[in-house]
């Protein structure tokens, strides 16, 4: 019996929903009357003797809003009760089996004849098709005209020009026709093949139905009991909540009794104290006994509710499985009748001859999924097959299948189509490899399973042999930087260097790797700045981005690293980008490993320091026409006054894809109206027997997405004004 008067059992809720479905517009009075009658016959499941009609109506409204699995099971039970159905007795749960009934034993021609007879009796416009060929006797097939018009562009035009006699049009196809002379038919005009085509016309959504039932079947098999578990959990939580509530009431009463007893102790009422103590013990024992009994009743009630819900859930699942199996088998049987694998190539030829696009797509999809069974078929070499159809077939084959065809000659379709598709696939993979980093390519070659390893190795070889357009270079000691007098002047500070030993007599512990992008500095207690081969100057335009990856770095013993924009100096000796001013009072911009940012010598504190593995992104916007940062340095302000001009271009810095902020702004104004900025880094290595290693990336692909519309800094095709 339901131990709580405000909780409705599974039977009560199902009964209320049943009344709603049966009576449609049930009144409060009628609802109350029927519940009372039900309670007389089943007091155990319907114990609410004092419930009102309004309360029952409120519960019914709550059920409609509740939803969820429990509601679905309840409504299902109510409908079955309404229909008087019991699944185990009345419902047909026997799955259909292939060849198990008379209809499945009939061939396509018999099915078409029966269908045509019914259509003719119904007054439909009919078409009689006469087929003649070398390997079969003349055969007539009949079908409704609308089926042909809806599926074949070719037949639609033919029937439009054909006159009807007594609601019947006649057309024919013959293998002896001159226009088919010398072609391989592959039984395309055979009555069996043609009848399958006509059966497809009558059921042209059979493929869609097949995929739909497959999706439903897969979804059913993958369907977990998550919804059931959630419903069970909800009932369990409700049970625990009611037990806690009841326990709180009892504990409150116990606490009240204990306080009275303590009061007796304070007043030293000995006789009353002894009497009350015995009453307190007895009453406490009684309350605990009542609590245990009610707790047991509540737990039993909810356990029963959960069991009933699970029982009906699993019964419904079994019924669903049987229904899906039956539907799936029926559709598979129909698909096998209309489009068996043995007739796919012939049907493909027929779809090209009669211009049946949807049938052609279906045949191609099924052929490509099991191509090994058809690759040696001579019919695939039929000249009736369009080149575009074979090209589409090649497009659907896997890379491995195409490679096996390239190495084989045992097939009849044109080899040129295989070679053409392979070249296209190779170009796709080449583009994919070009978007990968060198390390990713090496990992793919060593640990992956590349389909075209030669293409991958070719891309790696190309990268090894090619010097990037923008490189990192060591300065030639005999040359000094010349400060540009005009925006278009070209300083001669840098010389193209591709050898790691360049400048070794001046900087023996600093090297640029053979990739011309990786810089290594061994233990050297002196700042060394390394610049890129190309700078951006003030009269340029565009939006540019590059990244620097910190491959090896430890800040012990005062080691430090600065990354950003460097400016021309008379000498690079002990210069630090962003910090050291040149003869025009410009220092550049840099983010420093100790958590500082330098803007033309002015220092700002950041929230984080640089560490090994970090990737620093740097952008330059030479298109922007609005200021977003105004420096406060007096030196810079005086410079601005003296020059009487400022740039409106901006730069931004990123740490692992996150933009840093200076005075709550991401964009930092490049104040100098005649700036000349080089991607650069300054390194100080105080750790013996250790190296600091950084790698510049000017061309991409980048680890993080560049700001919107920004191009790679080293993209020579998009470059505007390099210095």
C-alpha cells in the first residue's frame, strides 16, 4: 500500500491518464467518482479514500507537464488498457523471415504484372514496353505511365511524343537497334534487369527507407538505459527526501522532549525527573519504532514503483525490437528484389542510357562499397557507360583501392580514369601536408600510415632544401646599421646567412640552424640580439603575423629572453630589443621572460612570465586608422613633438593564443612615423653547459589562429613594403 498520501503510485497515474484518454473531456466530479469506484475494487493500489476531485485533476495536469521516461511508460500503459491490447497475446511479435511468405517468393515480373493489372482496372494511363534481344525471347512489361515519367528524363521525352490507344502507350527497346550496335549491354535490356528497374520506379524511395531503418536500428542498438537510470534516480531521490523529512520531524520532537528533561534537572524536581525520564525513554523508543516502520513502508513502495517501471520499459523495448526487425527485413527484401548486387552493373548502364540520375547514384554507392566483387567485370568497360559516371565511381573508391587498381591491369574500364583520380588525391594530400608543421610531417612518416609516403617525403625534402623567404640572420660585424632618412630607405645591416657558422668569429656561442629560423645560444654572459632578414617600414600596408616557439629555456642564473620588434642600431653589442634606445630614441617592442613588456623603453608588468613550451604571437596592423594606446614617456612625448608626426599603425602580442593587455588595450600604437621594425629576439644565457633555443615561424601553418585578416609575415606573394 502507498504509505504517503500525497504520492501517486504507478497504477494511480496510469489510471488517471487512461480516464483522460478514454473520456477526453472528463469533469472533476466524474474523475472523483471513477477513482472512488476503482478504490473499492483495489484498495491496496488506490488507498486515497479522502482525495478530492480537484486534487485528482491537479495531479493529471502535473502529469501532462512532467514528461520524461516515466510519463512515456505511463501513457503507453494507458493506451494499451484503452485498446484492450496485451502485447504477449494480441500483438504479432514474430519477425518476418526472408522467403517466408508467398509474396517474397514471387519474382519481379509477377509483381509488376499484378501491379499493372490493378492500375489498369483503376483507369490509370499505362505503358507497355516490348523488349527484344539475342539471349531472350520478346517480352512485354506493363507499368503506370507516371512512374516512368517521374524517374527517367529520357522516357519522359519519349512518352510525350507517343500516342495512347485505349489508355495504353507502347514503346520498345531492342539490342538489335543500330544505335546500340557494337556496344556491351551487360543484360541491361534483359527482362529481369528491366523489370527490376520498373520495380524501382514503383518504389523509388526504397533506398531512403533502407538508410532510415538502418539509422533507426543502429540508434536502437546503441540506445543506453540512460533515460531509465535517470527516472530510477529521480524516484530514489524522492524516497530519500521523504525519509529525511520524516526523520527531521522525529529528531525535532526528540530534541523538544530532551529540553523538557533538562529543565527538570535544573529545577531539581526529583520525582518528576524520574517519572519523566522513564516516559522519555518509552516515548523515544516508540517514535523510533514508528520511524523504522514508516521508513520500511516508504522504501518498499518506491522499490515497487521502480520495479514496475523497469518491467514495462523492458517489455516496450522488446516490442520495439521486434517491430524494427520486421520492418528492416521487409525493406531489405524489397531492396534485394529491385537492386540485387548481381544486377548492379547492368542497372548502372540502364540508368545512363535512360538518364535515371537517382538510380545511377544508388548503384554507384553500392558498387563502391563492395568494389572488389565488381572490379574484373567486363561490363564496367561498356561504352554505354558515360565517362562522368565512371569518374564518379573512381571518386567514391578508397585510396587503397585506387592504388591497387594503379598496380593492376585486370579490369576493363579506362586506366586513364584511375590515374586522373590518383593525381587528384595526391594533390589533396600534398595540400594537407603543406598545412602541417615539419615535426607533424616527421611524426606522420614515422608513426602514421601515409597513403602516399612519396608525397610526404617530397614535401619534407622540399622543406629541407628550401631557404625561407624571411630568415633569422647573424649580423656581419664589419657592417653598421644606417638609420633610414626616408621611409623607403634600405639599411644594409644584414647579410643573407644560411650557414650555422656565419659570424662565428664575433658570436661564437650563437648559432642559426640550417632551417634559418631556429636560434641557439650557449652559455654566454652577454646579451645577444638576432634579427630577421626583412623588416616592415612605416609606409607599408597590410596586416602581418608571426610566431616564436620557446623550445628550450631556463631562467636560472639570470638567463633571460626578449621577443618582439627590434629597431636599427649603430651596433648590436649588448642591445636589448624594446629596452635599448637607438639614435632616434626608438627601442622597439618586446615581451620579456620575467613577465615584463617594453614599449620603446617604457615598462609594463604582465600577469605571467615566459617559460619553455610557450608560443609567442606577434602581429602588426598597417591598415588601422585609429589610436588605441598613447604612451606616457616624456622622452617619447618630446620625440613626438619634435617629429610633429605619429604613426597610426598598431602591434599586438599573444602568449599561447591569448592577447596581452597594456592599459586594458590589446593594440599598442607604433608611435614613430618613420618606423623600421624587425622581428627579433634578445638572449642572455647564464647557465653553463646549456642552450637557449627559440624557433621563428614566419610562413605558417601557425599553432594558433592569427588575428582576423592577418597574413603570414613571411608570405612573399602578399608582401607589400619589406625593407
